[in-house]
C-alpha cells in the first residue's frame, strides 16, 4: 500500500501513521492549514513527521475559511464550546464538509504521486456530531474516489468502528508518543482541558487506565 | 432550488447559470483560482456575474498546484498540448481530482449558506479524457454529498449526457452571450484556437451552424 495520510498531528492520525508503518506501507504525510484556530496542531504534525523521518507536505489554504463560515474552529468571533463531544453545542465545531474537502485534496495528491490509497483516522467517537465521520459517508467516498481517476484510489479507514479508548489501546501497543500529539481546539500553547476534544482525550486515557501524558493549562 | 454553481466563466458553466435562472433557482456563483494557467477565465467569470447581477465568490487557492503536480494547466513548464480533446496527449490537461476538490469546496460553501444544491456543468464531451466528468462519478459524488452533512446536499448536473453541440443549442435558446465566455487553456488574452478546449468550442459552433463569436489569436 502506498498511502497519503490525512495527518493533523492529533492523536488519531498519529496512531494511524504508526499503524501504517507497522503494516509496512509506504507513507506520505499530508497536513492542511485551513485557517484553524488551533494552528498549534500544524507544529505537532511537523515534529512527529521529523521524528519518524517521513515525507510530509503542509498545504496552506487559509482563505478557505472565507467560504466555510459559521464554525468556531475557523471563526474566532464564535465562542468555542466547552464540554463533551456528544453535546448539541459541539455542532459549532463542525467545519462544513471538512472531511470531503481534505480527502479530495489528499486524493489529488495521491494521484499526482502515483499512490494508490488515501488514509484517514475517523473513528466511532466522532459520529455523534460529525456527519462526515460516519461509516456510510466513508463507504460512499471510497466509491467516489474509485471513480475520480482512471486508476482506482482506495480509502483506508481502519478505525471507523473503533472507540477513542480502543484507539488509544492500539496506539499503546504501537509505541505512539502520545505526549507529542495535539488535540485541543482552543488555540493556546498548552491543551485547555475543557473543549470537546480535550475532554474526549482525557476520558480515553482514563478508560484505558494509563497516566495522561498531556500538559494541561 | 438554492444552488451554488461551480462557475469558471467558461461556456459550459455559463449555459448552466442561464439554465438555472430560467428555472427560477436561487443562484450563488462560485469560482476557484487554483493557479490555472488560464487566469483569464476568472475575469470572464467576474464580468458575467456582474452582467447577471448575481452574488459571486472567488476563492483564491493558488498554492494547490504544489500538491497536484503534473498537469499542463497548473504547471507552465509542461507544454500545453494542441489538437482535439479525444487525443491521448490531452491527458496532460487533467488536474488530478479537480472536480472532486471543486465540488467538495462548493458543497462546504452551500452548507454554510444553507443552500440545498451544488450544480456543475460536466457534459458528455468531457468523458473521454476526464474521469471526473463521467456520469458514474457524478452519481457517486451525489451519494457522498447526501451524507456529508445532516441535511442532504444534492448534486445537479443536467448536462452530463449532452454533447457540446447540444449544450450550445441550449445556450442559444437561453440567450447566453457566448462572446463573453472564456474557454482557452493557453493563458493569452485572446483564445488561441488550437488547444483542446478551443478546438471543441469552434467545432460546436460549426455543428450548430451559427457564427463563432470568439476572437481568436
């Protein structure tokens, strides 16, 4: 497998990267700066890519926020909700059609590199608020990717039915340096510990029963 | 119907715009500067939007060419092929996964505007070299768009089985100002008359049997 990995520098896509290396896949990391409030994740992505000595591209698309208004992740005038992902208020963190946009860019990059696969780390915990993390979305996108070029592009999403807890367990087996990954949406230099993704991260370490290596504010 | 139209300022998407107006749809025009050699089409898109007094956004994504290498449309070091679209050499004008990228951005914009539809003007003449203009690709993308958000986004592609000739006939009935549309890929200020899209444009006017209003170099 030759895979372009949608790589945010977060916990999920870092576990995915280790998973692919473990499977002896050829890996190209691909990150996108879409004007997200939490630019800090881009620095994490660079650090982890360097640590693994992997080829990595960061595409700068800061203007994209102009046409995708209404998300607290790209519009700092909208207050970032705190609490659990399952809460209704978290819908403010949805960036419209983000995954299709990111997957389509990654697939274009894969085609230009003659790679055969795009990999992304959507997991079961995402489904309650992010429509574009659902397995049926991923299945349909795979069919679209198969037809986007004369050669089939595959969509690899091995975690789509895993919980965050299972994902952390898997990362533990693979030796993932969790402390180097970045989850927080709030835009600070330390994890805030209160936004949806921080709450989910904390909870996963607790459920697995290992010390949380994250520095919180 | 409230439709975001993928609008290049070319003949096809201009006929589509007139078609939607004729159907009393609410229309938002959406153009993307992806670093194409033929920037001139962006000026045409602005002129036509103004003429029709339609809301129009142009998203600037010039960096995208960095990850989509290998197309003569975005890389000026690759010679632009001349001749008929059906020829093998025209594959050099394929921008990897362009339509999925453009459709996904248009859909994100539609979701943020609370619109229900994305419209694009792929037609039968495109199928021989562009995999992402095939009806089966459009059908699959519609399913993916249906699932990308909690509300369904529809994909409207009324010309997917029309030839360019039929498209020009339809434009003629609708009063499309063909002379204001831009097709040429070569990047000059007048149409070159020799690249694939110029050859197809000329041929369509001939087949319909009307004078070609285009100024050629």
